[in-house]
């Protein structure tokens, strides 16, 4: 008998963000109505942003730092490395990114760096390219569980167009089948440890222990996943393969700590305690 269930394990993963990974700028090529397979499955619903380049001539804006060192532009989702900022439209004085100003590309925001060469309270001119954000159910359909995205013919995405997609992966490469297999493995380990009288128990400690052990196994799978994606490196946006392995050990220890009171009677004689001499 399994003590936990898939909903409990997935709830634990979700609440503790164990499998959440932000993915950015995945190139996606739409051909007719053929679904495009993203490199991940189990995408967090409504986390996606489908971005299409709609212009070749940069947008020009006049900006002023008279009231604040931060200015919001007319558009968000600026295209990386397309921004030019100058003192005026003659381009006689061009400012340098991350020295004179910083850019928040996602939110369309420019900030003057006080130590830079843009005078406080001055005006400037900015040129940039930006992405159009496509709309779900109008421009595209998406199957979150399968990681497939399909162009809608009546939308703004042209047949054959390339777009970039950002999204959050809810469980990495952990499908329901993988989670169920982890639960079976966890249950097998627990049944080998506990007394048979608890095999059909509904004790909450057993439920929690099997949930933790399942999560431990899934963390090991994530460790291997990160290692495969980053061969020869322990660095990753989530701390790397080593971090997942360490997390696996923590959950495993918690699980077996909960199982102590359910363990089988080892039988036989116990080791005697050493008696302290009163002499």
C-alpha cells in the first residue's frame, strides 16, 4: 500500500519551488498548424511570454531625467543589445550602457547611473527595438503538460515566423509517470524498513515520510538533469547538480528520521551498556 499520493508529492514540489525553473528566449519556428515542441514539459500555466520581432527600424523616444533618474519607455520587452542612448539626435555624444545608464529590458525602463556622464536632470534620446507580445488563444494555443505551442492562423504570427518564448517549468523534466515511479521506489524502501504491522497504516508520519522520500528521489533526478544540461559544471540557475544532491540527502534524512518509530524489531540480544565502576 502506498502511503502518499501523487497530488501530495506535486503539492510539496510546487509549494517549495523544488522543480521551478525559468526558461528564456527559446527559439520557436511556426510552420502552418504544426505544433512546435518546446524543450520542456509541465510548463507552469500562464507563465509563458511569446515574443515576436515586428520592426526593423528602431523606435525613437525623447526622454528626460528632470524629475527622476528612472524613465519608463513606451514599450516593454526590448530586444537585447539594440538600445542606443545619446545626448541628442545628432549622435554627437553617445552614452554607454552599464556605465552611464542601465536598462531593464523586460519592463522597458532606463535608469541614469549617477557616476556616469549623463548630467542630472538632463534630456536624452533613445533608440531601441522591441518585441510584440503575442496573446494566448488569439495568436497561439499552448498545451502546458506536453510543452507544445501551436500558431493560430488568424493571429498576428505569420506562417514560417520565428519567435522567442519565455516560460517557467513547473517540474523540470518530471512527468507524472516519473513522479509515480519515484513513489513506487519510495514505498518499496519504506516497506523494507518498517514492521509489517504498519503496512496498511494511515499514520500521518508514514504519509509524510513517503512524501519526503519521493521528493528525495526526484531531487536526485533533477541533479542528473542539471548535470546533463551543464556537462562538466556544477553551476546552474538553481545552484547546480550538487545543490540538488544535497537537497535529496536532506529529504532522505527527514524521511528516515520519521520512520524510526515504525522500524522492525531487530530481534536477538541488545548490546550491553557499559557499567561505570563505583570503586
